[in-house]
C-alpha cells in the first residue's frame, strides 16, 4: 500500500509541476481530489482493509492528499502571478509619450493667484519663505502675542494632534504667520518676505473650508512705517486686479500680533447686481494688516526700540474669486475637470508684470 501511495503522490506532483496554465491545473485537481479522482478512490477502498491496517493507511493517504492539495495551490498562485505579469506587460503605457492636445492640463486658479502675487511682490523686493504645516503652540500662538484664553486656541477652531508624553500638543497651523516667526528667529533684519501656503481651521460652510490658502507679508527694518504699508498694499492691489487708481481705505481693527491694526477695503461698484472691482459707491473688505506688535519682535529676539515692521495677510481663494468671477468657494476643491478646464490657466505661462499676470 505504501509503495502504491508513494507512486500516486509522485505522479500527481509531477503532473502539477508540468501544468502550463490554470485550465490544465484545474483539470488535474479534479482528477486527483474530485469525487471520482484518484485519491478519492483510494479513500473509498480503506473500508475493505483490516482494522489494524486501516488507520495507518488512512494517515498515509491523508498525507498524500495534503501534499497534492498544497502543491496545486502553490502552482495556482504562481500561474495567476504569471498571468497578471503578462497582462501588465501587454497593457503597459509609455508615460514618456507626448500628451494629446485635447488632454492638456491646466493650472488651478489657486496656483495661478499665488504665482501672480509672488510676481508682483517679488518686484517689490519680497522673498518667498516657507514653513511646516504642523506647528507647535509657540510659533502658532505664543510668539504672535495670542493670549492663552484667546478663542483661536480652542478645540472648536484649531485642529490639534494627540498629546505628547509631556502634555504638549502639535496642531495644523491656523495661519501662515508662524513662517514669519521662524524667519525672524533664523535671520537678521532687515527682512522682507511673503509666506504663501495652506492653513487649517475647524470651519466648514458656504464661505469657509477646513483647508484654505493664505499669503502673508512681513517687512522689518529700522525705518518702516504705516505709510510704507499703505503704499505697498495700494501698489499690490492695483497690479493684481489690473485697475489703475484703485480706491483703498483703512479701518481701525484689532489683531493680537499687530498694533495699530487695520482692515483694508477696496473700492467697488454693485450697480445692476454686478460686482465691479475699482468702481465707486461701495467698499469691499480685502485683507487685514498692521504694524508688527513690539511683543512679537521681542519674542523673536528683535529689539523693538531699534526695529519696527508691518505685516499683512490675505486669503488666496477670496482673491481668486473676486478677480476671476468664481461664484462658489466649494468648487475650488471639487476636483471637477470641466471646472478646471473653464477656470484653469495654460501651464508654463509664468505671471509677470511685464508680460501680464493672467
């Protein structure tokens, strides 16, 4: 019996190894393990053996069955992998081929707006600065003169990460102002930078999204004053909206990190229900600004008796909506290719004050 089982196992294992495709392997499985297969027939013959031989023969037959089943499963996996490799090789796409004109990509309006702002402010001598999107309490709040009880620190307004062992918590930055702090701590004044990037707040409705984009500007030197801030913003807004003599006014406001602080409005017209930037008769809030608070300078080891500066911050989505007539904030993040084809911009056309922005 043992010799017969050994021969049976060797024959089946050899046939499994020789199987060239999944169909042949399935046919072999049926002939070996099916109800009428070779091993099944051997199982049916166990009842004719004497009791003292039946147990040993059953164990040996089960071992043969297990060995054949495992060999079939292993061979099946190998054949399936070979089939997949052949299909992937057959359906491979050469990504180095030039794209078809009808599938040409478009720059997102947010990217375009940031590039336009960088082009304008770059002509004014501003350099681009960047920083991490995951920040600590010092850079995001404390160094910006934001007190512990300020609402902006609360859970309902800030995305906090789990607490560390020491009890501190990192967070998704709520503005790009931490980039200003990091720049003042790492570089000596005079400074003139802009900080574009993503920011995060727990707010979601028709006019707010949990993730949005900001551009903040910072100037620190020994002679800067509020008049320089006004002239900088007036030139920037006129260039960005491509409107000569754009009306601009400042209203007193409050921000913990600037003193004095102001909201800047631009002139507009809403005649006939149509918004026109640069018109007369109405005003639209566009950004917040002010002179850098002495406490912020001290937190960055800059002497406020020797240096002063101004800062401003604006929302990229809002600027894009106003300039390009995009009515709904939520469409910026829908991922709709039809929308992008309509509002998008041709790539590689870098904005320039000489060649034009948009």
